């Protein structure tokens, strides 16, 4: 079982958290360019990739159905239509188009995973790598059938 979790940055000059989760444990690092991300994924050939980034824009208004549903569950996703989020959504959409040709890719929401799994970031741990680990754990729950699919856009969160 090989699971990749990605905390995607909106711009490639900013660090993207990347985590490989296997039965032996996890390894996290920071990457930047899409080419770096794709290269690592091709080396690993994961069973699933869980990405923290909106995979689409809202059809109408500021929030997608999944974002509204997450808000009802007590979480606070940012609107994909906010100007600061738009580069992230566009980058995610382009990356996903490439990845979905060969791999199973799911949209994850690390804050929900953190809450549901009862985890808390060690203050010295890198936030991007930690969020990538939370995405990888979401992917593990998905492969094990212990997940919920939230809203029309099917954001995946672990089952409690």
C-alpha cells in the first residue's frame, strides 16, 4: 500500500507538502514545481493520491456544495472563488488532469481529518508536511472504506 498526500501550494515558489505513507511508516518533504511533484509520484506509483486543494470552482456564489456541507459539520473551508485561492484551484485542476490519467486522486480536507482523528500538530513540525500527512491518512481511510464523501464535489474525510 502506497499513499501520497499533498498539501498543494497555490504558487510553485511556495512549498508544497508531500507525504508518502506505507505500511512501514511515513516520509514527508517539501517540493515546489509541478514537475517535482509528478516526478516523485512517478517514482512511487501510489495506490491513491489525496490532495488538499479545491478541485473546482463554485458553479454559483462563493462556495461549492461540498464547502457548504463541511461548514455545516463545523469546519471552515475557504471559498475557492476568493482571489487568493484562485491560483491554487487552477494549479490543482491542471495537476489533477495529468494525474487522473494514471492514478486515483481524491480531494482531502486536512482540518477535518485532524479533528476526526484526534491529532494535533507538534509546534516544531512543518505545517505543509503535517497537512500532507493528514491527506495521506485520509487516503488510507479511503482505501480501507472508512471514509465519508462530503457534498457533490465529493471531498473525502475519514470516518470517526
